[in-house]
């Protein structure tokens, strides 16, 4: 179950198409859940319904572990590279897309009036297309008000707006260069990081008027890439399509520097605040003040990255140290 306005839903539908995994989408949300199916412990989109060992059905959320589960359950056309160096880079870039680019998505959707007016009715009709227009507008107004009041939760405010927006535009330039070189972020075949980026950009570069206009003006290549990413069922990947560590060291350095510039400082400050039991935190990101409530989940993201890096073989860890040198990501492997 998912919604077109959910970047994580779009991420996973495109991934399922590419991997030739049979699926069916139930368009909706947890306000009108499909009858006869269980509720997840945490009500997020997309919600996957998997058969369990007891012959029943379990409801599962969180796109990243679901992607790893699909890697175990279905062979072929994998989105996780086998090389441990490239696999860790994929892990980091996917996490950046899921947890940092989504700040831009939320910011552009609700910070500007034109974007709020655009998003509110769409979110209603994506879930309940048969609703009367007047009733839909009332729901849209209520939802828009609630979401706008929650901007502070992701760190979007008048002080941080310039940091979020500048980081997003830099990312579009970086993605443009990667696509031009090989077609995807980690080489000539799509990875889970590509699908994570795609999910966020289905909103930022297509649905939200302000960021969509900026994206198209910045890179027609990126905008066109999204249309191709929607259905990659005809792509026939081979193992040699992935970057080698040597190629990654050259091609990914600018993107890794952006991650080290904005995302890792956020992760570290948030994790320290969570560990100290603080309800919010204040730090400096890219030369600007950043303040927001703590996110326990994103503290787990940093912990997961550190644990994953620790498990990388020593030879691969040395390669990662060299690749990360000067990017701001060095602490992940030191």
C-alpha cells in the first residue's frame, strides 16, 4: 500500500519493476487501510504485505530493510553491489537520499505558499479520488496547515531554508555529472541508491512547483532521467556495470564531499543529542546555524552506517579510507 506523493512508495515501485518481482499496489493510506490486511506497528508508507511462516500475512515498513529482504528472497538483477567498497558507498548514498534529500522534499512541499496550495488537494485525491471537491478542499486545508506547522520537525525554518535549498541545487549538479558519465550513480546499472534518489526527485523535480522549476532549469538531463527510472524493466545489467573502487574514488568524490558537508554533521549532532536525552539540538551546517528536534531513527541510521563500516573487510576498509579522504566522511571508517 502506498501513495504517489510518497517518495518511498515511488522508490519501491520502481525497484520492483526493475527487479521483475511480481507485485500489486493498493493506492491509499492508513486513514483508509485495505480491509482484511494487518496494520504495521508503525504506520508508514509504503506498507508491504509479506506472507509469513505461519501462513498468514505480516505488514512491514521501512524501504531500506525491505530492499535487503528482497535481495535475499529474489535472485538476479540485484541493486546491492557485491564489491564491499561499492556496497558501502551505496549504503551511504541511499541513506543520504532517504534522510537528507527528504528534508528538501518536505521543505519545498510545505514552505512556499504555491507549493502548499498544489500539494494539499493532490494528497487528498491520491487517496480518495471520488471525494466531492468542497470536502476535498477542506481536508486539503487541514492537512496543509498541519504539515506546515510540522516543518520544524525536519529542520526547515527561515534560518535553515537557505542551507536546504543550496544543498539541493548542488546535488542536482552532482547527479547531472554522474548520469552523464555512466547513466547511474554507481556505474552503468541502477543501485538501491539510485532508486532512493529517484523516489525523492519524483516529488522535488516533478510535483512541487518551486523545486520542479529549479530542477528543470538546472538540468534537463536529471529531469529526463526520472522518466527513464520509472520503468527499468528492460535494462539487462551485468556485474561489470558497477564502478570499480578506483573509478568510484574519482567519480563519487564530489557527491561524497557534499554528504560530508551537510549530512554527516547533521547525523553526528543529532546522535549526540539523542544520547544525551536532549529533545532538540543546535549545530552548524555549511556555515549556517541548524536547529531542530532530535530524531531517534536518524541516530540509528548513523549507528547502522558505523556498524556496517566496521564489518567491511580490512582491505576494503583501506580503499574506503582513501576514497573518503578529504570528503568529510572519514570518520565513518576511522
